[in-house]
């Protein structure tokens, strides 16, 4: 069980609050992605002091976060990267070892199989590749995923399968989180793929994971 979150133009206090709120879901590592006018920066560590960077926050437009509680035999701190994708996954994939062809990233980490399945998609449509990758796996998968379209131009996708995810406002800024936090209390619909926008989550596609009937 892990925790994910995202918030636009946050202060250090707001990022700290979301990290603390999500610690109940994972406290063995923190990964933050900062989006600034000069690019995307990733910080990984085991404490808030290692990853919360006030200089990046001062010029940033968006922060995405992941707190890890390993569900497989590795303690890799997300996000995971495989050009042009960056993935943070909360949940556990029950059948990932069935997909030996997708073991080129980290064969012990279930999340790596999901990332690899999406990377190996044959379509020219990223949304189709994401949906097809998601459909292979049984279990929980609540994720944010970054697609780098060109240098310093990104699309961010968000989805929820079984595990929790909420959306709302924190100090008048759109945010989402694996746990409820003040006005971040509206449950995101599951089995739907969204693109993250400053005003909220924009629906793009229905999803059909193996356990979508649950």
C-alpha cells in the first residue's frame, strides 16, 4: 500500500501536509516531481528534508508525489522512469509474473511490469497504450503517469482501479490524494483515465482492467 498526490503551485507547507497525510499509506520512501519553467525535476529520499526543495517550489507550477510501502521484494522509491514515461503506482498487481516479456526494467517490482507494458504499446495513441497496459493486470492500481511529449512539454494521466483516490481543493488550488485531506474529499471514479489539468481531472477514456467487475 502506497500513497500518491498532486497539487498545483504549492507552498512547502502544503506539500508537507500532503506528505504527512499520505504517510499512513507508506513511510519507507518519498518521491516528488517538480514542474518548473525550466523543466521537470525528481527528488527521491527517505525524509521530507531530502525531497522538499523550497527553491524549486518557489518557481514551480505543479508537484506530484508518491510515498512507498513496498508490496513486492524491492523498496524502489517511485517514480519509475522509462523514456518517455514516468510512473508512480499505488497498489499491488497480483498477476504481474505472468508477463515475463515485460521484466526488462525490474523483474521483482510489480509496478515495473505495468510501466513496461505501457512502454511496449504498439499504438501511436498514448491513451490506447495506457488503457491496453492497464487491462493486462489484476489487482489495485491507482497511478499518476507523465508522458514527455517534447522537451519541457508534458501530459499527466491519472487513474484509479480499486484503491482510493480523492480530488478537491487545498487553499483554492486543485489537488488529488490517496487519502482525504480537508476539501480533498471527492472520490475519483474508478476505471476511468483522466488527464490532469489545473482546473481538475479531465476524462479521456473508460478502462477495462481484469477486476473491473468488482
